[in-house]
C-alpha cells in the first residue's frame, strides 16, 4: 500500500479476522451493566490499518464504542500495554485534553482471551497523506495549526499534578529510546541490514546537547492518529496511546515533523517532500517548529538531521517488531509482508540523515 488512504475514522472496518475472533456474546454480556447506556444487540467489526493492538468497532442501536485489546500469542516484554493506554487516556480526558473517553478496562483474560479496554467512538477524519487532498488551503492551514496547538497543550500538562509522575522515567529520553528500540530490533531481527548496525553504533553518542524537559509523550503523534472534526478544521481527539510515556517533547515534535522530511516511498503516510507548501496552505517545517516553540517556550533545533536519523531508525525498529511477530506466528496486520519490505529503505534513509549529522 502506498500513497494516501481516504480520510476516515481510524481506518475502514472489515469483518473480524479469524485470528482475532472472540466470543462476542460473552463480551456483550460483560459490558451490559458495566457501561452506562450499553444495550445490545451488538455488531463487531475490526479496524484495518492497526499493526499492534487489534482494534474493533462495537455498534449497538444507540451507541458506538471502540475496543482495543492485546493480541494473542507470545509478546515482547512491555509491549501492547493496553492498561497503560487506558490509564493515560482516562487521566487526560478528565483533564480536558482531546482524547476519546475511556469507559472500561477489563483485566480478566477469560472474557475475550486477553485484557482490553473500551472507549467511546469519536466520529471524525484522519489523514494518511499529510498533503490532505480534497481540502482547500484555509482548511489545511487550520488543521495544521490545530495539530500544533494540540501537541503544545499536551506538552504543557502538569503530569505530576495529574498523578502521572510514575508514568515514565525523567531525563535521558533519546538515550533511553535508542536503547529500547535497539533491543527490540535485535530481539526481532530476521536478517542483517548493515545500515541498522551502523545506526545502532552511532546513535547513542550523537544525541544533540539541549536543555531537556520532561513532559507527557504521545509517541506516535502523526496525522493518522488525529481525529479531525467531520466538517470543521480542528482536532477532536488524539488516539493510539500505546507508545506514550514521559520524555523530551522534542521526541514527539520531531517525530511529527517527519511529515516534512520522510523520504518518498518508505511509509504509507506519504510525505511533504517536494510539495508546494505555499500553494497547499501548509507551513514550512521551520514555521511549524517556530509556532510550537512560541506556544511552549521550547528551545532547540527540531530540524537537526540527528532527529531525522533517530526517527527513521525508530520506525524501522517498530516495523522490524512486526516482522518478528509475523515470524513467530503472532497475529499481525494482513499487509505484514509489505511492511517488512520498508525496513531496509528506512534504514538507508536514516543512515543518510546520520551522515548529514556527521556520522562517518
């Protein structure tokens, strides 16, 4: 799959895959009386596009809900922690941040075979292509500004006051991230990629010296994880909190800014590289970073090539995790074989950025 996916809510839905199926009648019985207003009959469909935690649409005559669960099978340590997703979204929703309302966490694996949580369905648009075809200049400009403002709001949250001081470790964010994704890559390795080995060696000592802050980090802040109002150019909800933690807000910002720097053809989300931004109504990377810094007071250079190298490496390691799960027979996306082909191009692009940052 390449290019853009039509604007949609999280993704299009299909019948539940055989390897993701569960006892729907048992689930409906469990939710009855536990979620206010829940009443069957209930229809279950599966969202396409999710590569990690299987996600389902639950439709009843009166309401719609979204369920996210751990996948079945052998999992990497600390991965797929839907209980963490539930915790962070519950706290942020109560604090007035734009997230889908979490309604219930079930840690009883006997109900559907793994732990899960249920949130309220948010109707909206999500964009795989950052050029947002079909919109006019003013709409694009407003959506980009809303995304910028939403990220700034998240990073200004007093996480300790909300009881989230233990949600992650403060300090050394990029060092910890490099270590984490290096371990995942090694644990999921299916073949040798020279550029990944070079990045594993170079990244730890190449982190720019900045005045590091600690904030809540979404971890996958990209337009496909932002639900935009069905008719208005504003963000209604940030979804998919699986990679959230505490860390340097530059981690979120520079990952999000890969929309401008992502090489062509390595990601289904497309890229702004080569686009006529002025004609599209989309700010330049420098303008976007400057507006964010005005809102947060952040100092640093989000356009430094180290961050491109790091974020491309990180995505390659995440996709390698999908390859590892496919190798081990753990349920994964239908297009896992296509995803695997992107790992090496991402690694090569990451190493080019590393060389731009001074790697030998």
